[in-house]
C-alpha cells in the first residue's frame, strides 16, 4: 500500500508540473483512502507535500520564463493570509459546504475556459481583473486552509480569464501561489496534528520527481491543448466532488 501511495505521489507531482494544479485534490484522498490517515493530518500533510512540490515546480517553470511575478506576488500574499485563517478556522467548521461551492466554481471556470477561445493570445489585464484575482486569492486561500485543497484548478483559470495571463505562464505562476499559501496553511495546522516527518519527506521527494517530469512535458504541449485538458480536468473533478458530497 505504501508503494502504491508513492507511485501516486509521482502522479501528484506530474499533475502540478503539467497543469499547475490538481495536487491537493489528489493528495488528500490518497492519504485518507489508500494510506488510511485521519482527515485532519491528511489535510495538513497534503499542504506540506503540495507546497514543497509546487516550489520546485515554480523554479523549473521560472527557468523557462513562465512565471508572471507582477501577478504572482500579490495573489500569493493575499492567498497566504486566507490560507492561514482557514487553517485556524478548520476546527470550527466542516468542509462539506465549502467543497460543494468549490465544485460549482470549478465547473463554472471549466465552461468559461472552454468558451473563451481568445485567452491564449491577449496579454495584459482585464479591467477589474487584478481586483477579482485578489478576491479569489482570499477565497481560495480560506478554502485551502479549511479542506486542504490547493486551488490550482481555480488559480489557473483566474489568471487566464481575469488577468489575461497566457496558459503556460499561468501554470508556472499558479505553482508559486500554491507553494506559498500551502506552506502558510501547513503552519496553521502544526499545533493541531502530529506530523509524520519521515514519511512526509519520502512522499514529497517522489512527488518532486513527478513535478520535474510534468514541467518538462509542458514545454512540448501546445497551450491550446493544455487549456482544453485543464478545462476537462475541472469538469471531471468538479463533477466528482459535487456527486460525492451530494450523494455520498
């Protein structure tokens, strides 16, 4: 079972490196349903794994020139505040309502990405786009802290749709945001759970190999294809969360 978990760690890293998201939505179920962890430690350690992996992925994408710092830094700072607050609130609320709303937003973003055919070609920022990004950064941050979801599948379309960041740049920028806010969320959990540091280091190391592979693969995949793949990913995961939380 441990070997299966480590194999899936590589998948987590590959998802982050290729799509700029999907890491936490995979990590928490792996920790809970495959490795048998309790939900709260699983959420906390997923944040550490995804944060470390995303940080390495950021370096890889930055070396390729695919991180937009003017957008990444303010988004990350706002998201970090939200994530830390969400982690502190985690003992007071359940994640069910948040996950259902999250799934609805994922589906809406997927439809918007599929319909917006011009997003890969238009640089700059839409009017009001940075304000919308700041608001979403705070909301995604709180949800990250509450339910351990990194939010890359919301960050990437927000960067593409609202800030008009090209898809490949949005992936690298998303990884930077995910790294910082995941570390902030993990810090918020440190006094709530017992962390298995040795396991965490091994799992993260395998995930890092995956993110490096995914980052290299992203170089060779056309931006339009990445956009469609990400939108389909949003549709599948959003539908799965909505069905599981509604009927599960």
